[in-house]
C-alpha cells in the first residue's frame, strides 16, 4: 500500500466524549439563567445606553462670594466672565458682601439671576476677625 492510502488515526477530541454532555448541560443552564435575568431586568424595553453621550450628572458645587475669584464665579449658571468680574470689583470697592441679597447691588444682577445663583452660594456668616500673620512674622513651618 502506498503511504497516501494508509488510513490515518482520528485525532483525539479536545474534550473527552463522556464530558461533552455535562458541558452541554452547563452551557444550556447558563443560557437559561442569562435569559431569565434579562427578562427580570426589563428585557429589551429598557433601551440602549449611549456610551458616547452619557446622561448629564448634576454638578453640585458652592462658592463663597466673599472669597471666590472671577474665574470661580464665572462657572456659576447665569454668570459670565464680565459679570463675575463686576462682582469681584464690587467686593474690592465696597468690601465683603454682608448678605447674598447684597449681590443685587452689582450692575447686571437682578432677582432672576440671583435666584439662579442662590443654590450655588454658600451662606454668609457674620463677620469674624480673621487673624492673618504679619508679612515679617515667621511662618508656622519655621521657614
């Protein structure tokens, strides 16, 4: 017999024949559990999630109008760089704002703008003397 006609033995299966029904059963159970979980989670009615445009998370932040910079104030809703700078200028000219309502004295801020800003403004505490080290005093770190 020529070598090309000699019957070749079959390769051994990757998974033994007696283990194949067990693996098939585990796979069927896994698929059934996945289908049940999907149905309990709402099936296809839940809609798809657009990962390129996730839902907007509300950013909650507050600022102190007596210490915030113009850049920080410009981030507030209803304020732009010019109005934020007017708030800083008003604070420099007339001192700290005694209350949040004192913002109404800033040109360009009305009742509607103030109502939009109010959730983002920290309450103003009564004046407390703030101790600042003198320019020539040694720093607390000993420098």
